């Protein structure tokens, strides 16, 4: 059996000098004995997998509400795809795969039901109490809301894991962030990888789902630069019919092309870091580097912007998606008002949080933890409306 100490030695021998080693972690908020055969970051990753919040991702919307069908991606399938791509990139760049995978698995824990529609509704309803943001909610889940241990709230994850969640959607933190997370500095290379692969995955997979759903067709996407590159790489120009196999081949090549550009450009930036610091390079040099070390070439950035613009105009703002979004926001708003008017409609565990937090925040946390189906069932129970999305 390999011990934790041997695994830590293996990290020191095999990971790049700028990678975050588990043995160098700043540790946990609450002291705990170290595991005998797992590193600290392995332990963090596995704590995420066993959370209630992670299991609930299987019933939460990515783009299409889960009642639309069982083919389309949910938050949990998106999360697993992000983690897989994250591990690939981490391995190629010599980063710590366990830390990258763990951050990827946790990055969407705070998403409410119905995807960004539910988030918009909760943010508006909580405007007087600081709003609602799924990234901040993910951090609250791992540090406060998950209750699985008798001696502390949250999961007691390592500092680097918590920092990676906080810096998930920003190069640097907002000024109000806790000072011990270095708001003025970038995240570790692992945090930067986890942040960028989220967008990489949903760009490709939301396009895949939209094509599968018929919201857009092959003629609509032919003008996209990434689609043209991917079609050429997939060697499908002679195939007239747009079959599922053809779509899979193109989407697969698209992801491969984007990942390859990311690796080539990130390697170029890392070479510049090494040229500056040489063998003395370390994690702090990654944090203080004037630009992110993980990123795309200028050409790929432009092609990504084109793809994102297409997704917003043709998919996220599609009448079918907008109709679902309006209905979802109405469900969330109705539930929020019903629970704040009569908190006894919530379970005892949720009501206990009112005194510690506030009525609004306790209600918000309860709704944010719901799956799509449970939110619809609660709406039917409270209003008997026959609401369908």
C-alpha cells in the first residue's frame, strides 16, 4: 500500500515546479488527522462526491429543464465533463490533477433549480440582502451549509480548494473577499485550469444539445469558424445527411481543437514564466504573474467570442428556452414568497436557519438546494397549479 507520504513524494517528483503540491497546502480551517493513504487534495475531491449538493446536481437544469427529456445535459453531466477535460489539461501541463478535478466537481454546487433562470429569480428576490450568485453559494456550501461532521460546519476543505472555488469566475477576487484568500492575486495554476474548462465545456456541449433539440440546424452553424475547423478535422464534408454520428464527430473534434489551442498557448505562457524565474519558479510566481497562465491564442479567443455570441442569440435567447425560463422564474418566485409568508411550509431543518441567517436567506438557501422536479412538486403542493415547464 502506498502511504500518503509516498504519494506526496510522487507529486514532488512528477509535477511541475509551478504546480500546487498537496504537502505544501496551507491546510484546513479546523485541524484533522491526515489520511493514511490519500493526499489532502484527494480527500477534498472525495468529500465533494459524497455531498448532498453534488447528488442534487443530477436533477438540475443546464440549458434544458430536466423535464424536457433525459438526453440533455444536466448540471451533473456538465460537471463530470468539466472534470474530465480539466484532468486532461492538468496532466499535460504538469499541474495537480486531484486539485483541478476537485475544484471542477465543486464549481456548480451552488446552482439553484432551473439553471440561470432560477439564479436570476433568486438574485432579484434577494436584492436587499446582497443578492444571489451561484459561485458564492458554492463557497457557502463547502464552508457552511453542508453539515456532515460534528466538530465543524461545511467540509473543512484545504485552503487551496476553497480559494479555487472563490476564484472560479474571475482572475482576481472582488475587493470585499476575505484577505487571507489574496484578493489581489491570481489563483493557482490549478484554479485557472478549472475556471477556463467550465466555459470550454459548456460552449461545446450547449451547442451539441441545441443541435440535438433542433433549436438550430447544420445550416445555422456552418458559418462559425470553430465549426468549420472541426468539420474539416472530422473529415465529414462529403456526408450530406446531418446524422447523430456526424454531429458527435464534429463536436468531439471541436473540443479537441479548443483544448489543443489552450495547451499550446498555456505552454507558451508558462515558458515565459520559466524564462523569468528558472528553477526557482513556484506557486507564488504563478499568482503574481501579470496575466493568466492558462488561456487561448488571440485567434481562438476571437473564435470563442463568436461561438458564445451565437449561443446567446440563437440558443439561450431562443423563444422555446425563454418560455421555459419565464415559467421557471415564476415557480421560484412563487415558492420564495410562499415560504417567506409562511415559513412552516419549509422543513424544520430549513426553519432552524432563520435565526442564524435571516428569513430571506434561509428561504433562498432552501430553494437553491432544490432539484427541478422537487421545485415543481412543491409548487404544485402549495398552489395546485398544474404548472409544467
